[in-house]
């Protein structure tokens, strides 16, 4: 059973940067859809960024221009570079893997990001 492990969360000041990592226990492929979601207290989980085949990316409106999603297939790792962080970015961040071939859909356990003003 494939599993995902996020890391890199922490507490920072507004305006600072942070990079999250998500290591997958099995090989990942260009065809896989991978994404970062976040969930703040009392709010629904929302899509932050997604990466698809040929490194095609999409971003949530609130993070566009500040966050960058990428992956290193050789390292089975998904990244989220976050810059110009704001207090409203405070949330638990989750990575997700959706296999195009095989149909697996797997979530990581989450990593907390706290941004103080």
C-alpha cells in the first residue's frame, strides 16, 4: 500500500518562506496527478496547487504568484515552495496522489503551517 509523508511545516512570521516536501513510498510517474491541499480550523479542505503530466500546474487563487509546486520523479518527492506567507495561509497542509493508471488515490497525514503577523 502506497503512503505519503509530508514534512517541512513549522511556525514562521508573515512575509517569510517555507518549503514543504511529500515523499511517496513508491515510484511516481509523470502521468500521476499530485496536489497540495490545506485545511484551516473550521474550514473545508481546499486545493492549493496541483501538478499533472508534463509539469502542467494549477494554483488556487489565493496562492497564485506566491507558491510553486514541483516534483522530483527520481526522488519520489513532491514539493511546495511558499513565499510571502500570510497569516491566512495558516493551516494543515496535505499532499495527495492520484494514479491515472490503477486508480489509487492516497492522502498524506498532513503538516502544520502557522504564520504569525
